[in-house]
C-alpha cells in the first residue's frame, strides 16, 4: 500500500540516525522527528482532530509546519495549508468549504481571528511555535511535551492525505484533494527526476502552503534532511545554503533573479548547492546563463506542474539547459520538458481527439499523481475530468523529441512572482466598487515579477476614479499579491461583435507601450 504513513515509517526505519531537520532553532534526527510527530498526532487527537477531519495551517515556513503536515499523515487527519497572504473573506471560504474546526497559526498570525469573520475560530487555535502568549491556546511544543505517542493510522492509498486550495476561475478557491497515492507517486517520480539522495539537504524556500512544497515529499521518502527559510529574501537563502550546506531547493524565477542580483552574493559559500530547480514560469536565457555561471557547482532544472498533479508533470533537465546555452539555441529554454515516469501526457483538440506531433492543443494528463477531483465542486470536476484524463486548461504542443512547449497558460491566469493569479477573481473585486463600469485585468511583462497585473478600468460615466482609491478598495477584498500593480483609466475597452472584451487586443496595446 503506497501511503505517506508507511513512507514515514520506512524513513524512520532506514534513516533513523540521519538528520531530518537542520534549523537554527533545533536539529532532529529522523527518529527524533518521527517521535515528535507521534506525540503531536496524539495531542491533535486529544483536541478532537480525528481521522478524516480537516485542520488549517497558516504560518511561515518552519520545521513545526512540517511536523503538522506529517502528523496529519500519521493520524489520518487532513492538513489544509492556507496562504497567509489571503484576505479574511478568502480564508473564511476555505475554512467553511473544508469544514475546518482547528487552526494552527504562526505567532504573527494569531490576531487573524480578531477579524469578525474569523472570530468563531478564536477558541480553536494552536500556536505554531515553542510557546504560547496565551495559556488558553496550546503551542505545538507543549502538545508534544505532554502528548502521548499514538500508533500510525493505517490509511488506504486512496484516502485523502492533504487538501490544497488554488485560485478558481470563478473567483472562489478550489480545494484540490490529493490522496496518499498522489503524494507518494509524485514523491517517487521526483526522486528519480531530481536525483534525490539521502545526503541531500532540501531548503524550503517556496512557501509551505504552495503545492511546490510537495516536492519535499521525495526528500522525506529518501531520508534527506530539511531546512527552512521562514521569509524569503536573497540574503536569507544564501545564508541558509552556506550555513546548512543545502544541496537543493525549488524556487520561482523571480526569486532566483533576486538572488543573482544580490550585491553580497559572492560573500557566501554556496559550493554545496548542486541543483537549481525552478518552476511556475520559464526563465529568460540571460538569467539561465547567469545562474549556470554563478551557481558553478549546480545544474539548472525546470519543472512544470499543477496543484492537481501533486505537483510535477515534466522537467527540463540540467543537460538541456547547458546545451541550450552552449549552442545558442535559447528558444528551447521555453520548453516545459519531458513527462516524468508514470505520467501519460497528450495534446487534445476541442473534441478530445489527440492532435499530431507539433500541433497545439490542450495539455491533458493521467497518472497516479493526478487528483481524484475538487472538493465540493461537481461542475468543475465534470469540466476537468473526461474519459480518465485531467484537462489542465493549458495550451501546448509536443515536439518530435517528446518535449512539451506551453503556448499559453490557463485562461486568464497570470503568474506574478511565482503566484498564480486569476484575473476573473481580481475583476470581481474591482466590479464591487460602485464607480467601476467595466474593467479588464491582464498581465504585462515585468522585470522583477515576470508578469505584473494591469487593471484597465472604464469608470461609471460622470465619475472620476483615482488609483489610490482602487488599491484601497482591493485591499479589503483580496490578497495583496492580487492587487494590480498598474491601473489605467480609459473611455472604452475593445470588444467583439458579441460585446466580449478582447483581452488579446489589450495585451498587444499595453505590451507595445
């Protein structure tokens, strides 16, 4: 039976004396880590969190965050990592949709429940930290100290392991259900793709609420160690690589560019680092070249995937990057790569018929890493899952060498600074302002973020809007990273004969400016 519970037991048995956690606060072997997980599981059970129950996690990257995830696997409960940058209404939707009773909160996030929308969870909080500022709120370390270790749950591989929320095209987040089989399968696939060995030290740079952090499952399964950057900064990453002898991490291109531009880069010893893995979007050739040059002991590898695929589908490997740079064939750096072992990837047309090699169509996949579906979303499931295939919504082509090239991303989705942002969600927030008559949100090239959000707004006739007013309006409704960085006020938007706003025309207009 392929489960994360059995994977943790195997890691403890085979690699028990090896380091599992390397952190400024504490170092734990795999035996010590699993013992803490067992006791935390017992403590969560005493609080009433039982098999099948969901509990939320909001906080920065930390080894205690990992303990909470692993305790869920051990207990059979369902951890629900939540983006700490979301606004209270967005968090409320997740709490209600997943029927979450308990919230594990980082110390800096305990006041979230002061908001009237989240107040009902004020009495059911857990502090992700060594101690609690309030005797009424248990802290993880206290739970572990007093808790009794429990035997592992014996889940079925098709049981839900973790629930991750992603942005929805309707403006509501969708809960992606990932089973033990999903997480374990991609773990094994990633072990092979990233050549993970027990001597590796993985740095959690990508936020742990993001699907990208599931890459860490492969490192757990192969007995490698984990280290953490609580809040991203170039210096923090470089220092962690130096201090912890980090070998691998997953980062968005924006993060890598910021690190390469860090003035003190050469002050750090990063010789331990061997694989610069990036995802969420391609990285420009000039930055690939700089990365290869400055991370001289490391290969550069790209991954493409989705939350729904646990998450990685394809990789474009270090040799591919090196050859592209050496040959000058930089166009191939736009490639998403080759499917991982066990993943069946096809390109279908609108009639769900596979297209010839080289022809564009929708990227569709099947495999053991693909989610069984969205929580409480029957209509979305019907759209996304057809005849055993998951329809990604991404448009791409596969060349004669089996390499996937993405032509376009999910409809109206923008990747900015590694965050997936759905324009419909932002537009829905904008339309709630009484003086917004029409609007369209598009992505425009941005040096730092890859793409930045531009809101093009037609005010209600006779009304005058200011950029600051719109930004303040958005702050009340959506997360900060979803707020448009640029706002333009116009008299009209380009439309089709059917009065549909032509975003392609808008993109062309603003990319020429």
